[in-house]
C-alpha cells in the first residue's frame, strides 16, 4: 500500500481502539521497552510527547520511569517549527515547561536547547512500519529532517501499538529508517 493509504488505514484502526485496549497495549509496550531496549549507553534520550486522543503510544509511561529509575539520563522533547519544517529540541525540566501547540501537542515553551549530536536515542512516532524499518508518519517530514542531524550511533526506536509490519510501496530517498521497533508483542532490531 502507499503511505497515504496506510496513513488512512492506521488512523482508522487507532480511532476504533477501545480505551481498555489502549491502556493494555501501552503497558505491554512499556514492559518490552524496559525489558529489551539497551539503555546502558544512553545519556540523552529524545522522546515525542503523545497525542493521546490520536491513540499514540503513551510515552509518559516511559518518560516517568526514566525519571524515577534512570536519573542520569537527560530527556529532550521536540518543538515544531512550522515555518521551516524543523524540530527544535529542548531538555525536559518538568510539566511547568510545557504548553499545547496549534496541533494539540504539548511542547516546551522555553528551556535549554539540545544539540542533536548529543542525543543517544530517539523515540520515534509512527503510524506504520515495514520489515526494513521504514516508517509512515503524518507526512510532514519532521523526523526525516531531524534524524540525519543526530550522530550515526544514535538509536532510532520506533514505538507502535500495532505489532505487524506492513508493505510500503512508496518509500523515498528522504526516509530515515529505524534501528529498532518496540510493540506490544516485543522488540525487533533492524
Ligand atoms: N506526539 C507527536 N509529536 C510530534 C510528532 C508526532 O507524530 N507525534 N511529529 C511527527 O512528525 C512532529 C509534529 N508533527 C506534525 C504533523 C502534522 C502537522 C500538521 O501540520 N497538521 C495539520 C495540517 C496543517 C497543514 O497542512 O499545514 C493537520 O493535520 O490538520 C503538524 C505537526 C513533532 N511532534
Ligand atoms: N530532508 C528533507 N528535505 C526536504 N524535504 C523533506 C526532507 N525529508 C522529508 N521531506 C519531505 O517531507 C515529506 C515527508 O513525506 P513522507 O510521506 O515521506 O512522510 P512520512 O514518511 O510520513 O514521515 P514523517 O513522519 O517524517 O512526516 C515529503 O514531502 C518529503 O519530500
């Protein structure tokens, strides 16, 4: 299927997911994340902030546990620059720092910028992924522009509440593949 078709299909699948299923799948995903993703080398972890009404994976479960159990890991959150299509990245200090942007995403309103070269791991949002680690996002290219700025050793960890890979007919030269994916069925390394 094309990215546009997959976007539509997976947006619908998310919309029909019950609250109970969303809760359950998020907890499984979080358990697999901490059981199987190597955080030993991570000093700076970049995460998206979930749009829960779109049933995105609830990264708060991961962020909160990192803050409790891995206090040496610094968290960085994205801020969208709509004019340029770039992401700015800001170290996370606490909820007081966040405000809702035009698309309903919480993002830092101020704070210390994170240099992309300092980031050891990025948690990447997606609608669907294939067996090669290619992803389908919302189609604005924010992560396709951001990920090449990070160092080659930076881990790009996709999070998906749907475990099965899809076939993407129209991957393109800008696509930035994931290094691994975490789903409620486990972790796959590409
Ligand atoms: N939680 C979360 N944060 C994220 C992302 C994400 O997928 N999930 N992003 C992943 O990239 C970036 C933001 N993605 C965006 C995707 C679409 C639009 C957007 O423009 N939406 C309008 C269309 C307006 C227009 O066409 O100009 C809309 O959908 O109505 C904005 C930001 C950064 N933060
Ligand atoms: N480095 C880049 N420079 C300029 N344009 C880019 C770059 N990366 C991506 N784009 C553009 O951004 C858009 C991304 O569309 P695509 O369908 O590939 O998005 P996607 O795979 O859903 O990913 P994303 O979540 O990053 O939007 C395309 O129009 C592409 O041409």
